[in-house]
């Protein structure tokens, strides 16, 4: 019976993620997984926002990468990208997009992302 409950919980979680993104699988604006995100406010978001919005806002009091947010919250990367882009559009987070030189990512940025992933 335990495995049935786990399967039901997983399905429920997937349905929640689908409803959270409105079925969208891509963010409204390009958002790389190494982009850095910071919360615009030091205040906690109210109950008028989803728990994912509140969790991301709280996590991003420290600058974090999109990949790090996804891993820490245990949500798929695609969902994290859609939600973060929506939060940016609402002015709730600030996104620091990597500057690409000659098509290559910035080494310092990659080192910061790698460091963040190692802390997970």
C-alpha cells in the first residue's frame, strides 16, 4: 500500500506543478539555469502568493542560481525557470543574466554555480 501512496503523491505533485505553470513548459523570457536570482524584498511574501513563490523569495535573500533553486526546492528545472520568470515579470525577484563573451559563459559565473551545486 505504501508504493501506491507514493505514486499518488508523485502524481499529485506533477499536477500541482502543471497548474502552477499554467501548463507552460518554457519561461516567458530566456532564463539560463546558471542565471543568478535575488529577492527584491526582504519581507516575506503573503499568503496571496503560492508557496513556491514564497519559498523562492525566501531562498533568494541570498543570491542563488536557477539550478540551485530547482534542486533545493525539489522541483523540475523547467518549472523553476517558468516560475522565476513569472516572478521577475511581477517584480518579485531580480535576475542577473550571464554575460557571454564569444559565445562562452563567464568563468567566474561557472565557478560560482559549481560551488553552489557542491554545497547541495
